[in-house]
């Protein structure tokens, strides 16, 4: 049997397996083992989810001026995001149209043009083929037919999203809400001050499930629970009353400063759903904390349009690969990317206002610990979770409808997405 026929047969087998698993899945229970470990299902996820969804790629400030670029890798796909001379961002596959060599190796940089290191085919920052060693004259090829393969790209409130699909879904509704609520943070005028890259030995869905509940937080995240209400029973009227009072007090004080922001109950907007892959809400921090730092005290100058430090935390989540927290003085982004059934690449970035000066206005060692510790605590939990799911004895257990309702919503979203095309 030819390699192509083997791949087709493997794909058919995986589709049949997914059909069976979706039909057998018990609502309110964890996903079956195969979803976390089967290489064929992983390939279907790449095709049906990762290459069809709007993916968070990075921040506008990473390609601030014409000639700046950065890379974003999803499994075997490498994407170049570059700022062209007209000021627009362009995204394209990082594979030369001659013989496929990766055009860019450095994770980021500044160039006048994109030049393949193999035979020096060169491309504009918009991906257009500019030179091909004379083959347009000698072999009669048309340079206009051989640009770098384009990728859809959108820029909103300082966040950059790409979509590898041939017919990307609409972006307007997400743009409107993200822009209206995140613009005050001023991420377009921020800078990345620290980056940490991780190879988490766990399936990407387990990483997401971990993020979507805080039942584990009291034991596992001492820094986080001191600052946030997430570990509290949100169905407890007394807890909800405290959160509402904190929100009202902060909002009232900010109005005196001429700033209008609204605190939104994260339970009011279902996420994710079939047509809603983004979520954004602001929630107050515990009294005594004005930012997500270890001691709750400021670690950098105010960002964006803020004139008061106590604004709670602004949270953005986009399926399938971003969660982002912003305080008044700094922001943190987690970017996920699959690298195999049992490996997830995670990049954590910290940002402050672009005018802030290190050593005078901020100290990176004060900014990092809150989210670095929380993130690394999570990666350990995810790896232990994946190790247990790998066991032949694993069977899906029930989710708590009071503690893990967000995980249930994620699982329902995933089953819809992986079942597309059936």
C-alpha cells in the first residue's frame, strides 16, 4: 500500500474512532482516554480545530515598526508575522516557494526583506516574491504566482490573531468586544519585558481544563488565591455579595477619575460556545491587592488609559490557545500550541508600558514571580494528569457541576469542534 493510501486509511480510522467516542461520551464526565493519547485524533484536531480557528499569535508591539517580525509555530506549521512598509501586519507560512526551506530561523528580528538561506529567494514583508535567482528570466516563471503562502491575520487592541483556514470565520464580533473592553489597557503601546518558554508534557486539552477551574487552587496556588476570588464558591451568596461590593466601590472611585469600566460576572456570558470562541471580563482583586504581584503592591507604572491603580484584573480568553490577565501596571499572556499528543508548547510573556525604564520604573524580578510560580505549578499538575490518563486503567470520572462547570463547557465545545465534518 502506498504512503498516501496508508494516510487516507489512518484518517478514515481516526474519523470513525471520533464518531464512536463522541457518541459514547457521557455528558458531565471527562473525555475518554483516546482523546488525550491517540495520534490519529491529534491529527484530526490539527485539521479541524487548530488550522480552522483564530489563534493568538503574539502582541502588536512584537512587530512595532516596518521590518519587525516574529514566528508562531503550531505543530509542524511555522508562521511569520511581519510588519510591512505600509504599517500593516502580514502573516505567511514560513516555507520557501522554491524547495520548502524555512525562510526564517530566528524567533524574531528586523529585516528589510525575507531571504531564504538555501538559494536566496527573497520576499517582501508582505510575502511577495521579489527575486528568484533569475528563474523568472531563464525559466519563464512568473514571480507573482509564487508568494509565500498567506495566512489570515487580525490585529485588535494590541493582540494579534492568525487563522490558517482557507475560509476563516468572521472576526468582527470578537473585534468589537475585545476592542471596547481591552483598549484601555494600551497594549499597542506596551513592550514585552520577559518571556518564558515551556514544553509541557501533557495534551493541550488537559492544559486548558486545568485553566478552566480553580478547585485545585487553594492547595496548589498560594500566590494566586491570596489575590483572587476564583477558588471561592461562586454559588455562595455571601461570596458573590463581597465581589459585587468590591466591584461597585472600585467602579465608583474610578468614575471620580473620569474612567468608566465595568466589572462583569464571568458566568453571565457562556464560554466557549459554537459561535463564541472569546471571552473577556474584569473582576476585582482581594482587598489589599492592587495588582497581581506576590505582595499585591505595584510593580510598574500605570498602563494605557488608567489613572488609578485599583482596577481589578482584566481577563481575556480565546479558544483554543490564549489566556491573558492585565492589572493596571502590567499584563501577562499565556500562548499555547500543540506539539504532539503528549506535548504542549507554552509561551508566557509579561508586558509593561513602553515608556517604562527597567531599573528605575520596574524590576523584572518583582514582576515575574506571581505568574511564573502559578504557571509552573500548573505545568506540574498537567504533567501528572497526563501521566495518569496514559494508564490503561483510566476511565473518565465525573466533573463537579459547581466547581468544574467551565471544564464541562470546554468539553462540550471540543466535542462539537472535533466532530465537524462528520
